[in-house]
C-alpha cells in the first residue's frame, strides 16, 4: 500500500484539524498514520519510503531518531534509500523537509506569511484554506518549454518542489526557510576514474545484485516491467536469479510495427521463463486514460509516454501485485548519451567562427523564405540552432535543443513581457574534469529524468496504489558509474557498454542487440480520431476566453494548422491540450 507525507504549520491557530486524520504537535499538524508519523521525546518524525542501510529489524523511526540525535541533520548524508522525511525538533524549533538524492518521490512545500504546508501530493493542499491555487507563470513557461516543470518550480505560486539531494530548514521562530544541498551528482565526477574493464564489470555486477537484493527484502508480491531493452531486461534477469520464484513480467505493445517492441520482450520473457503479461495499447485505452492524466499527475504533464505507463500500472495492480520493479535511470547511469560527439564538436569549435555564424543567422527570418516552407518546424529549428551556437556549455546546449515552445512563442502565447526563469539547467555546474559523456548524461539525470521520467513512473504507480522499485538508480551504482571513464561507458561506439556486458551473461546477445525503435506513441493519430471531440471541448474560443491564460488566436492557429495536415504542430497542440485538461480538473476542486 502506498503512503504519502502531508502536514502543515498553523501559526494563527485557526484551523479545525483536531480529528482522526491529523496528529497535532504544538503548531504542527501531521497526517495521522502510525506507519508514517511518530513522536519520540522532543522529536516528531514523518517518513515515507525505504532506508536500505538500517539494521534489518530496526524500527525506522527509532533508527532516524538515533541518527539525528547523534549527528543532527548531517545524518542524512549517510542514508542509503528512497525517502521523503520530515523532522520537527521542538527544542530547536526547526522543521526539516528532506528529499532523497535522485528525487524518486515528489515532495512539495507551500510557504506564505503564516502558512507552511508540506506533502507528497499537491492535491492534499487544496483542502487547506490558506492555500491559494494561483498559477505561476514561470512554472507554466517551464511546462510549455519542456512538457514538464523543472525543480524547484511548481505550477502554483508560493509552492516549491524540494530539489533532489536537498532539504528545507524552516525556522518556526522567524518563519523563514532556507534550502540546503547535501548531495550533488556533479561532485561524483571529481573522483578518480577506474580504468580496468574487468574490475569495473565485476564491481557493477556486485552493486546491481545488492541493489536488487535490498529492494527485495520488503517486497513480497512483486512484478517487473519488461520493454525488451537492456535496462528492464537486466532488472528482470537479476530479479529472477535472486527471488527464487517464477517472475511475472508486463509489457505494453503497439500495433504500429515501427514503434512496437513487445515481440522482443516476449522472446526475452520466454528465455527467462517468466509469467508474461502483454497488452497492446488501443485507441480505446487512449480514450479512457488521457482524460484521467489530470487526476494521476498533480501538475500539467505532457510526456506522451504517460499513457502507456498509467496503463501498465493499472494492469499490474489488477493482476494482484503491489510492487513493480522498473528499469528507470539506465540511460542516465550507464550512458545512452545521444549526440555527445556532435555537442562536443560544437562546443569546441572556435568561438569567433561560432559568433560570426550566429550573427549571420540572426539576420535570417526563415518564415519569409518561401522554399523553406516545405520543411517542418523551420522557425523553431532556427531558434534552437541560434541558442546552441551561443551556449557556453553542454547543459545549456541540451536546454536549447529540447524545447517545445521557444521563448518568443511563449511570450506571445502567455502575453508576457519576459519569460526568463532560472531552472535546473542553469544550476548545473560540472567540474572541469567531467568528460563530455558525463556532462550529457548528468544533465539529463538532473532534468528530464528527475522531472519527467521519475514523475511519470511515480505518479502512475502511486495512482494505482503500487510501490515502485528502481534498482538502476541505486546510490552506490550512481556514484560508482560516475567514476567509470567515457572510454568504458561508450566503447567502440557501443553505448551502455558495461551494462550490455552484464546483460549478456543472463540473456543471449541476439535477443538484445538490435536497433532500438525509439519510443513514441501514435498520439497524432489519436488526436485526429477518438480524442478530437475532447480536444475541441478543451481548445475553443469560448473556453480559452473564459480561462484568460493563452493568446487565443495563436492557440487556435496551432490547432487548425495541425488539423490541416501539418503534423509538426502535434507536440505543441498536445502540450496545450494536456494543460487544458489539468486546468479543468483543478477548477473542480
């Protein structure tokens, strides 16, 4: 059964929350759940997650209390696990809100005047009178730019996400909070590189085995996702080896042969002799799930992979399982690192030449060159190229490359004078010794993985009342792979080289070593078919006028260009469509 953290500080002492749903301590209210909140002497602890380096039979609250009593807040530097922790120290009048290193769980806080609210789900905040649901235009700009909202922004004003590897210290005397970092991925790249291939493969194998075994300790009724790729296949193979029972695996397939890998997953499941469950995603599934995305995810979330992920979680739960093992993080830890060489070449190209080329491109307006009209999305591509050319580092190049709406479009769309906002991309600070591959995968680790991939998986499994286990994001694995050099992460142009050597010990190479399809779903087809009526209910002149958020003319132009046959508008249209569904949902609450 999944749980969540939730609580608040009531300085005005006006809230009537002294009921069975809350545990009260001074001015603080905690969600009243004996499995989640406990008071020990002068310390109140609220906990959600798993700690892997505590003694086997130790009570989790007693363990945290003893560590905090001995070392203060620095105790979190030695925790190994997936967790959200809130600690209230009555003597010091301090409240700590702590998130694990990879940021596997959502954790929000709202701080305004005499109000402080904290919790795993934003929806829990809605019932608190002091909470206001005013949309933050910076967060909305982030959403329109990437399809998700980067930490620490939240869709609502005065509400923030606790960043991965950080904690919030809130002083109840001054009513002021400060954010502190206790772990960073960048620092891991300063460590001395390990050059021996055999030693590396042996060590990574050991870490992976331990990662699986410690996540199995409290997992009894579990299954594993199996896409047919290396990440999920390695997890499934190790699970089978260590669990001592026949493993259940789940795959989502598609009728489109260009994107379907279910038949590959089926062959791997056959080799591993699992109880394999396979479901082909249909337009009926889309019609049922897409309108529910706004209920699954607290914030607008346009990752189109969310629909099959939600379906997968539903199927696993319907088949009686309460825990799902997944392969999230494999690309970022073991290095898929697409286009590393291209980014490195552009970065190292002589600056005077890049500057000259940039200035020449600035004078070109591609929308006025008629013969370019036959190419898709030329204005956006032109904008991206300009930003990449002037980017000072690889994180900024990736930031420029991955936009859905560019800044000029967002300014017009949201009717804003300025759309500049600081984000994770701007905070990334790799040491000079960090290699290009590490900068690429490290950037994705701290952005799209933390705020899209993990949000997608956590939201879907949480909604289905499933616990999720992500062994490829084990702390020891992340830190060790940071010490593996670029030459071993990608060897002879073979990406994920180390992981592949391990995988081939369990699964024949011919079942795994094939060109990857590239994950996509046919949402363009859905929008033109079963979802068209729903889309027009959300995106029409009257609705947009009532919402008063977007430039109506531009939104309708995007909609009509897509339905006139210009498929390059599908990502922009999908992003607005998902936001409109979310907006309608929050208006009901």
